[in-house]
C-alpha cells in the first residue's frame, strides 16, 4: 500500500491498536468521491448559473433527469434517491425528539468539541488553502450548524427534505473544492493524499455523531441510550449521502468513536493550518449567536475557547494554542442544563416556555440564509476570488 508520507508515523501507531481499520483509513486518504468528482468534472466547463440550474432541476424536480444530461449526473441522482434498506424513519423520529429537546446543547457540543477536533486533521489544510477563515469561516460554521439542524428536524433526511438537500450540497461543494485544489500547485498529493478525502469525511462523520454524543453528555444532555443510537442512525445515512463508502461506514456509537480514535491516530500532528482553522472557529462562534460588540465578543470567545479546551482535552488544546484558564466553565454549563430539566418537571409551564424559546431560536438559526439551497459551487481556488456560491 502506498502510504502518503505525512501519515507514515501515525499509521504505524494506529496499526498496533486496530490494523484492519488503520489500513482501511489510510487507503481512503487516497480516495475522494468518485461519483461526485466525475459530476463536477463534467460540469466544469459550464457557467456557474447554468450549473446551479442543472443541479436544482435534477435534485429538486420530480421529473426524471433529461437524457441529454451527463451520465455522471444520472448516476449521482440515482444514488442520492436510493434510501438504504436499513434506514428506519421511525428511529429517525426518536432522534428528532431528542435533538429538539437538547438542541442548544448539541450545537454547543458541535462548535466547541466535534468541529474543533475535526480540524486537528489534514482536512484543515484544504480549508486553509481555500481561505475559509474569518468572514468565510463564519459562513462555513453557520452552514455546518444549519445542516445539523435540518438533519434532525422531522422528515429532514427523506429524499427531497431540507437535510437531504443540504447534505448533497455539502457533498458537491467538497467535490468542487477537491477539483480546484487538485488543479493547483498548492497540494502535495504524495505527502498528504487526496484533499478532503473519503477518510476525512469518514472521520468527520464519526466526530459529528459518536464523539458529539460524548460531548453532549459532558455538557449535561439527557439523551437515553436508545436516543443516542438513534442519533448515530441518522448520521450513518447522512454519511452515506456525503459520499462515505458504505463498506467503511461505522455502525453505532461505539464503532463511530473507535473509528474516530483510529483515524485520529493515523493523522499527522496538527500543524499551523489546524491551529489557524481551530482558532478561527472558536472566534467565529460569538458572531453566529449575534454577539458583535468587540468587548462582548472577546469575552464570549474566551468562554467558548475554555469550554472547547475542557471538551477536547488539554493536549489538543495546547497544540491549538488555546489559552488556559483556572476557572472551569463546563461544570457550570452542565449544572445549568440539568437544573433546567428539574425546573421543567416541577414547573411544567416554565419548562414548556423554555422549550418554545429554544425552538424559536433554533428556527431563527436554521433559516439564517435565504439562499441555503443554492447549488452554486465555488468557481476559484481562493474563496475571495470565487463567484458567489
């Protein structure tokens, strides 16, 4: 097996814990998304507006894809519309109820834990090359959160649902980004493998599912065992739609966390690109919730950074150069969330009002962008040079 040179040391370490999974992970660092990659290549010569129009008609129309469209588009749509036999809408509804009950905690765990951990991998290099930081970083973080919200709203992952469409959009953006990076001299394939590889999408799926459930528990979420597995069940289907080959997809929370652990061991140590992206993320978080005043924003960023340190651990936080504070914030957050549940049981009206307020905030967040279902794709390697997408 041809191991990209950046992964050699990590691969040897990971093999000692799970040789088969480590080999699978490394093989997929050299693989992108053959179906989506073929599609963006076939559309690459068309104007951006025409690409958007073609993808919109193909993915949102009840009519068949016109016969004169590329074969890659027919194959992509056919795969996207084929729901696997194992996906159970009843289990998805269990996940939806648990998510809505814990939505603010899940989003906090996503921003402070899972996304930050995801950027410890070489996927951070792809995002940094494209300039997805500062203002673009805020938009990217909102898109991550919005996709998660839409996945877990009732019916969101059914073909044609909002979560389904957003997931396919992310998949196409990843494929277009791979295409642009591979056309440039910014990427060393022999050293780093394929940009935004299948391995990285697998690790991200494991981080946003199994690892996220662990962070939610730390923050005081009240998912039952059945609800945790239902949450993973939805993410398995999401991962499939995002282009993770089914044969390497995790099965449950335990296997998702194990996949994350072995994949993380395979990855090289976090470098400057990871540091840039992780710090961009935690400093963007206050803007997303509407904190724009400089002093207030700095204070909120300080809290987010400390919460992230407590979730991801001191070793990784030190690598990211996150400042360390004596005062812990996660225990207070956990107490607040648990106390809220007690109040809701003792004073049902107060609890119901709190649930309604959280749902309204969630809907405001989920609809932050009127053009969220645009299928426009980036047109240039560097985000600041790209047409609007």
